[in-house]
């Protein structure tokens, strides 16, 4: 198996076309097709399915594509490190929107200070999407809120976040005490993420356990828009304290829930250690260090280190 065959195969999958991939790679289509055929012969399996509109990977091809992407990244990183003789390469890190607000900038600054030659790619998305991207090897590591079964990942418990009722202090029904329980929220209008969201699943389980039927005023899946609605007085929300990290939310009242089960675990998940590049290993250490420093400095409301 040759390195160029991996590059050819990845390019074909990304473009969905032999012709487009050949144009990008600067080779003739027949030569590209021949190399792909040799690769399939060596692996004794069909990697691509030809269709009327182009090519798509088979199940075997999809599995091979994920590992080929990873191998090519490591090879590129190794070549760059050899040229510069110090830790370099690139790493992709995924954070949920609430986590980004409290941790994103500090992590990026720490990476710049410790490893200036590592190119950092940050991905902000919902935890479920980040888990899927990690499984597809599209990112190297992420902070997730639950483990995904049957994944060969390296997972490190990091911290637990207490959940808060957050809203305008003048909103009717907004708790006025220093803490409250789920059962005492009454008819407080709530703005929550929708069903597929990981936090909503956690909240629905907590509501059921407390025997509470929430008054859902609206469902919003984007944190920025959700908090806009809360600041606009359309309702309160239940979120981890990290949702208050951005300055525009500083005027909102926040009341912690007393239930011990009303907490969100945070885990650092990455591809397995034998797959993770040196840059990825370094980024994982930095991410954990910055998270611990942020909690110990009191800048992560409601967070408790494991």
C-alpha cells in the first residue's frame, strides 16, 4: 500500500467523483482509477460503489476512509515536526456552546503559549454532533456530556456541573431564594432545548424523577438565541452555570437546583491513545489543565472537579 493511494482514495471520497479528484490531484482519471483498483485488490474488498452521479464509499470504504484520514494527518504532522524539530502539527477540538463560553478562549490562549507551532482547529457544536464527529475521526478530542457505547475512545472524567434556573429576576414565578427544587418551579415558563438535545434528555429524566410537569414556553436549540429569549423576558431556562459566562448574561438571576441528580457530567473524550497524534496528546493535557484552573479560580459557576 502506497501513501499516494491513501491520498487518492480520500480525495475521491471527499469529491464523490473520480474526475473532480483527478483534477485536484493533477493526474489523469485513468491513472487515478487504476490506483484505486490496486488498493481494492490489495485489501481484497470493494471500497467504492460506482453510481450514475459519481462514486460513494461502501461500508468497508467508509471504515477505511476514516482511518486513512487519520493516517494522513499523522504523516503530515510527522513531516512538519521533522522539519521544525519541535512539537507541531494540527489538532481538532470540539466544545459545546456553553463550554465554549467559559473555556474556549482560555484554552486557545494556553495552546498558543505552550505550543505555538500546533495549528488548532476549534469546532463548536452540540455534544451529540461532536460525538458523531469524533466517531468519524473528523475531530481528535472533545468535551462531551455522556459516553457513547461501543466506541473505542479514551475517556477521562473531568467535572460535574450543577444546573441553575436562569431568568430575569422580575419574571413571574422566578425563584427568589438562594436555591430551589424542581418540584417548586410550579408554572414558571421555561425555554429549553428540544428533545434530541443531551441537556433536554437530562432534564426530562430529572423532571420525571421529581414528579414535575414543566411549563414549556418555547424550545430553542441554539444557546445564543435561547439566552436572547431569556433576557427578553419570554421565560426562564435551566442550564449549567457555564451558560452565564458571557458578559451579556451577567444581569440575569441564577438559582441552583438542590437535586443531586440535576448535574451534568463533563468528560474529555478523544480517539484512542494509539491513534492520537503528539499534538492531540498535548492538547488533551492543556484542555484538562485549563478546565481545572478555571474551576479552581471560581470562573466556572457550579462546576466541581471529579
